[in-house]
């Protein structure tokens, strides 16, 4: 079935959701995108999960969901659309690189974070999620802090150019909190954003982004995050931000940290600070003891959990 799907890509049929595009929707690749725009006009919609030709699931701020039929009829149709969409976002999405994502400006006032997977790593077909981008509209005051003293202490920590990591589960607001910290403390600094997938907004004109490049279909042309650390240092940034640590980003974060560069920042998944330390070490291929030996100063861990508003649950200096 996968070979059949990959070998018979063709133009998509008319979507089940027949819409006429408004002026703001002109130029969109598929009527699905007009449907996304209409759904996200409801400010309570946080994300939309597309399960191929099977379903379309909307998640709301109160964590409730609504399931609708998919706007696609066949596996070929949805695969054709998602690959065209990835190309329009300058992302590679094919069987050799079956995952892609990033930021998407759906309209002038709406930005989404998206991620899509295709066969063979998603055997039943395409899965994709579109999440409302809240980075530019959320401030530190929008998070529930244990106390104002804790918030001010974290700001002073960053003003002193000390390293900080933010941990929490998916959708808890880690990247939003990171952006809020930067907007409060570093808007006039030269910030180097190092990311596997471009997600964090460049709020200030003095911020710049470096993104890794995957190898082409011949297996050449790859540029790693570790290489980008060296390139970033040559541009004399005031601060280096590694974005979300998912895999090799852990090594890039530690390379920046060990370069003596102050104010390193990143996010990582974890329910507690202990889990976040363990994950960092696992991904970097070192032990917690080796991490303690290599760190010349403590790293502040700030943990948060989902909620409306997101809630800060732990602040710890370590490892």
C-alpha cells in the first residue's frame, strides 16, 4: 500500500469541505487551509489534529475536543497535499525524511506551529498537528507564578547572563515562556537562535536564526546544530538559544555552555527537574556526574504544566 501511495501521487480531488476563499485566503494551497483559517478564528481553539483521511480533531483552551470528518477522502489525496504544503514551507517531506514542521503564517494576524509525519514512520497514513502560535501575545504576567518574587528572581538570573532551561509536557507553554523571558530581558541583545525546526519568533531585528540542514536524497549536504554553534559564536552573539532539545540539540546546548558563553537558554520535555536532567544527559550521551563536572555554574530549571493560564510548578538550580 505504501509503495502504491508513493508511486501514484496525483492532484487532490475537491475537498469534502467546499469553501469559497475570502481575500485573506487567496493563494492558499488547498481548501483545507481556508478551513484552518476559519477554525482558528475561534480564539478558544488551541490546536487541530489531522488524522489523514479519517478525522479532524479540534482541541480547545478548556482541554475539550470536537471530532469532525477529515476534509480528505483518500490516503493519496492527503499525502499529496501534505507534501505540497511542506514544499511551500521550504521543508523536505518524503520517505527518507518522513517528518517536517515549523512556523506557518496562515494570515497576517495568525501564526501556527505545525508538524507532519508520513509513511513509513506513520504506517496508517499522514498525521499532522497545527497549534496556535502564542509567542508574541503572551507575557510573563500571563503565567501563574508561585510568587512575584520567583518571577523577578528568574529575570535577575537572566540579566546576570546565567544559563536557564524550561521543562514541561507538550503544549504546556515552554516555548511561549522562553519567548516571554527573551522579550523581557534581551530585546536589545544580539540573539542567535539555533533550531532543528524553525519555531521561535524573531521578535527583535537584532535576533537571527540558524537552522540545521538535512542531507539530500543522495545523503550529502547536511549541516548539524553542533556545526552551527561554531558559526554562531563567530557572529559574537550576546546570547545563544537552542530552542527545544529533542535529540542532538542537547549536544549543541552543552557545546555552547562549555564555550563560556553566558546566558544559554533552551526548552526540554519533562514532568520534573529530575526528569529533565536525566533526559538532557541521555540525549547528550553523558552521565549526570559528568554533567556536574563540566558545568562551571548552575543551570536554572523552570518547570511548568498545562493550564489556563500555564502554571509554574518548580524552580531548581542544578544539576
